[in-house]
């Protein structure tokens, strides 16, 4: 569940992008793939597993150095709002499906019945909010706006974007990798001393780095990209388990 894949979810395949594809065309191709993934996974998405939306936020963080901030602000704000709605559903899923059963094992029924009923009610309410959000007008508008904007961007790079938008993938990837790798290294300094907020920032930095490697790793050998991502995922899973424990504590209070 921590990876964002629920029952029935179709895993997004790694995009196959030619080295000589421009950055603007790459952005269009990735957003199109994520919107298609969202369409194919509408049932898991309604259940609170927004893998495509989570990765969409990563894409905008990835291309932020190349774009006009005003161009992406309207998308990131909407994606953040939906992410908060989905995040609450996911937190209650972890609490009801993993944390609570582990705690109540061996306890008499009267000791946990009320807590379980309350938690399931909160879980249902969180998933109802997800359903309303996905079926609402704002979500449809966001999907259509993303599709139109990315197609226009591929044809004519937006005003305020850098000249790198017209450059080939192979030319822009090393600089982006260096930038996001440096952020991750900085965020993860002295990991044993990091607070929960700092650990969360470290995990976000690893998410961003992982997105760069996933979406823009085509110029590099496949085995090297896979090894790089596995090491990153291993660290993210450890931090994710710590975060789940902290969220469980907060929900239980």
C-alpha cells in the first residue's frame, strides 16, 4: 500500500522516450501516459490509490526548473488539494488494515469494538470524500486542462519557459539528475538525527529523485537505472514505515 498500488491497480510502465526528444515533447508524453494510467485505474483511484496523481505532482516538480512558475502553479495547487483528500483515505486504510489489527490481537472484544467501529466510520467518510472529488467537476476540469496544456506545450513551448524546453532529453537529464540528487543528499544528512518533519522532507526529496530517474532515465543503461531506483526505493520504504507509525499514533489520539 505504501507504494500506491491497491488491489486491481495496473502498474504504470516505464515511458520509452527517444534521446533526441525535446523536453517539451517529453513533458507532453509523460502527462499523456499518466492521464491514460489514471483512466485505466479509475476503480483503484476511486478506492483512494492515486498513483497517477502522485506521479503527476512529481512531474511538475521535475520540470519546474524549465517552466514559468505561473504556468504550473495552477496545476500544482489543484493536485495538492486532491492529494490531501487521497492522503487522508490512505492514512485510515493503513490504520484500519494494518495498525489496528496488530494492536488488538489478543485483546478482549469489548476493549477494541468501539475503537474499531469509530475507525471504520472515519475510513468510510474519507473514501466518500475521495469518490466525491473524483466524480466532481473540478477533477474533470483538471484532467482536461492538463491534457490541453501539455499538448500545446509540445507544439509551442509556453512563454516564460527556458530554452532547455527545446533541447533534447539527453542534454537536459544530467543537470536535472545532479540537481535532484544534491537535494536528496542534503535532506538526508545525518539521518539518525532527523525529526519526523525532516524525515518527511527527505522522503519527498527521494520521491523527486526517483521521478527523474524513472521518467528521464532513457539515456542511461537499463540495469544501472534499475539498480539506482532499487536503492532509492529501499530507503523510501524504511522512511515510509516510520511515517506510517507516526500517522497511526496521531489518528489514535
